[in-house]
C-alpha cells in the first residue's frame, strides 16, 4: 500500500485535511490551512477561477 502525502501548494507542509482547495487557471491547488489558502488568493487573484453557484 502506497502512502503518498499531498503537500501544500504555498508552504510545502503535509496536508491533513482536503477542505482547503482552490480552482485556478493552472489547475486545482491544495493547502494545509485556511491561512495558506488566503495568502495564495491574495497573491494570485488573477489566476483564481470563480466557484460555481451552489443553489
């Protein structure tokens, strides 16, 4: 059984929860925490794709 860990696209730490993600023009990005996700959003506003409406 292979246990490959995903790492944060901002800081490189291991990702424990998969709930911090963004869709970007470069593909899906995953983060270790809400802080890293927020910083990435601030630094890369023009790369973030809008999330679909959840009605």
